[in-house]
């Protein structure tokens, strides 16, 4: 099991030690976006909270941009593109992805659109179209 905490300021290279619990927690950039409106799922008889899939998709795109190792960058991008492809098959999910996209900063939206455009992924056009139509309202 991995313990994660939001990365603040200039960031930490080493895990953060939580001695009372005898654990170490790795700091991760953009973690806050994964804690907004989590969903509950049951797994092996346990109810667990997991990130909203739309936010997770966008997070993977943003994190892929920051990766040092090309293999991890490619894995994050592949995961995000697979999720985006699933979202494209369902109008309700498309709407959810667009809503989460609008919550991002202008810089983050730009990064995501550039990555999706480079991959020639149809989600790029969907996000641009939905974002521009909302801006004109």
C-alpha cells in the first residue's frame, strides 16, 4: 500500500516520515484534484473511496507532462487516453469530463489540450468545443 500526501511549495524528493504510524508518505503534485468528490466502490468486501474517474484521467495527463522517466510518462499518458476513450462512448461521462476540465487553471487546460492534440485524440475536440460553448454563455 502506498501513502500519498499533497506536494506543496518547491516539493520533496524524499518520502515524508510519519513516525506515530510507522509509515512513510510520498508527496505528489496535483494530488488535491483527486480528493475532490471521490466515489465509493466495494472491493473484496471493503468499501473504499477512489478518485473520480474524470479527475483521475485529467490528473494522469497533467502528471505525464512532469515525469522524468519516459516509461512512466508513457504509462500515464496511455492510462489517460484509455480512460478518455471510455468517456467518449457515454454522453454523461463526456459531460463529467468537460465539467472537471473547466475547473482546471488555464495553464492546466492548455497542457491537456496540447497532449490530446499531439495524440490526435477525439477528446481534445470535445473538450475544446464544450469549454468554448460554456465560455460564450
